[in-house]
């Protein structure tokens, strides 16, 4: 049953490693924001310490995934902003077709 559902999803979804990684990065950003807010509003030093530790782990995970994206060429952080924008525009045009 699970493989049948998996095949249906796979046939109807154009998902790549890049899409999965981008989704994971977005999720980690949201999680980091939540942990940061919780850390800043925590009431006890023990709670703040625990939340701060979790935030550091999330930030480390984000760093590892960002390194992976750069390694595969999915992210190019050192090109000019104009070139980054041109790349996104080209990608959006090719994905619509």
C-alpha cells in the first residue's frame, strides 16, 4: 500500500533533491525563529539554556545544508545580486514550460 501511494505521489510530483533541500532550509529558518523567540521569552535560566542549545543545533543543521547546496551548485552566494536575480528568473521561466 505504501509503495502504491509513493508511486502515485512520485508520478504526480516533480520533486528533486534541490527542491527537498530548499524546503528543509525554509523549515529550519522557521524553526530557528521559533526557538529564538522562545529563548528570549523563557522564564527560567534552565529553560533558556535548553532552548538556546536547541537553537544552536538548528543553526548547525542549516549551515550543513547550506554547504551542501553550495557544493552542488544550487546556491551561489558569491555572485553579484544582479546575477542571482537573473538565475532565479531563468529558473522560473524554464520551470513554467
